[in-house]
């Protein structure tokens, strides 16, 4: 979200992209640091991602104020030259709240600079500014320049981000397209939300989504390999409050504002609060398991603790009881300890899980039990003091039994030296027992000392039986996207994602474990499930399908239903259930239950997933 009223600081930054940066020929560019008179906004902006006048002083730049914030204003030239390669708008940085108001005709003196969110070394693009030394108001009540309509009935964003090319081309490169509109008045007509509102932002498509990329069946926008969906427009509440919106809700008629750049995105700042119209999106529920079907699900708790508001605990319980129809086994992630983010040395989570199980019962669900392994204090990432972990919820009234080896209870604390096995640091292994795979520890962590898991949640393996048939289930919560990951709308193209390298290493550790189970028993029933934090088409899930021979069930879901999360308006599958060949051969049914990711009251949450398997009893 744009944090405009308090924290903007302008400075001279380095080159953003290797692109031509000005309409002016080289002999027309004045010496560095000299004053330049007679320039207009388009001369300040130039035809590129950085001003050709960066570091120079300009005097008397004319414009009409279009929007005002706490430390500056946007202005636009009322006499455009009609060229689409140069913006006619610019932000004027005044440090304190300016005296000018929208509709004032002004002339600005100041130094041209580039503000790069995150600092000079960040991968973000920069925003051209005039660091004002004097603003002269020449008149009031001037008509605002007409906004540029975005979308198929106006200027339509190109479908690709080309980035590091030698040509600035707003007609073919989405980065250049939005750069050429930076600071200008823009409009979206009849916008439709493709993600829930949250953190002061709403991702929308203009013109009701006409001409957009692949839409979900419920009105969202699917992220596909090689397509960042640059037709998305991110509304931001920096200048006016925004309504709460779910996927498919609409903003009828025109919404006007100015185009800005924030952290990794071009953002549309409406200058008045738009009125929303509900699309009536309903939360999904799956069907109940039939007699003889084992149901295994994933559910993200996203920081559940005794401090979690009761309404949120009730919503998570409803996901399990209503959405998933009370499955036999649930791999859960995002479980915090009994003191939440209070950094007091507490690591156990029995009170956290008791609150969830009580809420499940209150929602009409069956009796559940649970298992987890407490981490060492502050060793597994997440919020400091929270001691995030994965675990298992299970019911035993339909034929499932949990194998405890050794029998230490639901959530044993890390053992003191010499007092027994330290389950937080001890790896479970697979042994062959009469031709069947079994675990040395159940539940037990997979290679917890491997550097792939440094500072993040360790996967947890468990041995269960279903009507006497032995299965191994692995719960996961892999490294999320990190600050080192470069943004889609950034100056380095294609963007690098260091966190993906970590997830690939994590995938290889889990793949080795699964391979060891299949070596002990070629017909081993193995389920790998949970929050892999990775899209189905990326490398880490392919390690599990390639090296370990697993089948990724989301990959077979139609693309317009294949998502568990919505990030910036891009619907994507980040949560997975994978089956070993022995289970894949049997009859099974997989479902993603869309009831969280699309809704403003659950913004940032994941949709749960479930597989129902018809397994014959053990012989």
C-alpha cells in the first residue's frame, strides 16, 4: 500500500532499465546540475523509466493540480502533446502538506529526482518527482485534464513484460505502458474485483474483465506460467477510502484517480471512494466422505494462537466442519504456541489446539485429536516468539488410527539433554518391517538438521492406519516468498526468486524421504500434503513428482479452478496434496474448496483442499 502522507523521501537513483530515457536528443540535454527553464511535465518524465533531467533544477514547470496528499501533489499538463510514450503527469514532493488544491493552476520550481521504494539497491522501479523549492499558484478552479481510460475501450495494457530491451515501447511492454502513464489521471470503467480487498488495496480488471486473460469460474484471474497478468489494476486507498470487496464484486461506472508506483506494483489511487456492488459469491463446501472412503485434507491456520479473535477461530473451524465435511485427517500449518507472538520461551501449543478443537465441536463437528512436535524456541521462522509449526488433526470414529511411536503425547516439548529423544532435532527414518514401510518416530520430523530447513518449519511425518492398512502422511509448510524475491513489476526482468531455490532444496529433502519409503515397500501408501508455497508449474513441486514419483493432484484440476490463494489479484495453487503410485492407482477424488482466498474477511487466507480415497482393508 502506498504510504504517501508521511514517509516519502526523494533522492537521485541509478538507472532503472537499459532503455532510452528521453525524447530530447543528446545535444539538447543541459549539463548536470544546471537549471533548466521552459520545460513541461513530459520533458521531466521523458520517454523512459528515469527522467533525462534527473539531478537538475527545473523552473516554472506548468500544470494543473489533480490530487493532493500529505507531503505533495500530483499535477498534469493541461496541454498534452498527444504522444503516448511520455507521461503528462508528475508527483511534486513538498515535504509538508501543500497549500495548493485540486484544480489549481501552478508553476513549480525544483530538482528532478527518482524515488525508489525500498532504497537505491532494491529491485523496484522508481517514480519521477520534482522536489519542489517553490510552487506558484497562478489560478483556481481549472478543469482537470480528462482521464485516460484503461482497458479495451481505452488504452489497453500489453500482455507481456519484456523488461530488459533496448527500446522503450509502451505498445508492447506492460512496464513501459504503465510508466508512460505515471502520475497521470486515469480511469477504470465498470471494474470487477479479481482479488479480495485487503491492506488498503483491491486488484481489479477494467470493463468487467473484457479481453482479460484466463478467468476463474468464480470471477478471478488465473496466474499462468509466463503471464503476469499485466491487465490487472491495483486500486490503493492512499487518497480515498476503498470499499470491502470479494472476488466478482463490481464498481459500476467510472472510477477516476492518478497512477502511481509503489512497492513492486503500479497502483491506481482513486480520488473519491467508489461504490461497490456485490457479486454474490458464496463459499464452497465439498461432499462428505462415503462409507469406506478415507478423507485427507489440508488447512492453513495462518498464525492460530489463544490470542486469535473468536470469530476467526470459528471461521477456521467452519472450514473443517462445513467446507471439508469433517475429514478423517487434516494436515494443519500456521499453528503458534500457547502465548502467540509473546517471546517468553513457551513452545507447546496444547491450548492453541484445544481452542480449535472446541470450536470444531461447537460448529457441529466430531471429536478430534491432534499431534505435533514442538520446535526449539524461535528456531522455525514465522513471527518471533510464535514458534510456528505443522501438525495433524484426526478423528478415529470412521476407521483411522494414529500410530504413536514412541507414545509421548500430543505435543511433547523439546527434551533436555540426557532426558530422552529431542524430537525437535531428531529425524524420523523409514524402516522395512515384514515388507512394509514404518517410521522410527511417529510423528517425527524429516531431516530437521538439514540446512534446507534453517529458520523455517520442518516437515512432519506420521504413520497412520486406515482399517488396518498402513499409510505415511507428510505435513508441510515450506519457505514463503521473501523480501529478496524480485517483483513482477520491477527493474530486473525476468525477476529472480531466491525463495524458490530454498523450496527446491526442501523438495529434494522430502523427495529423498519418500524415495526411502518406496524403497522399503514398493507399494507404500504415501501422502505429501500442505502449504508448499509454490505454484504447480514451478520447479519445487516437479522435484517431488519427478524424483519421488508422486502425483500432484492440483495439477489435474482444470486451470480455471486450480488455485488455493490469490496474491495481488493472481489466483494460484500454493497448497498441494500428492500421492504415491500405490495410492494414485486406486479410485480417488480431489477437490479445492474455495471458501477463503476470495473473500475480504479472509484476505490472505488459503483455500483448503481434500482427497477422498477408496482403500481396501489390509489383508
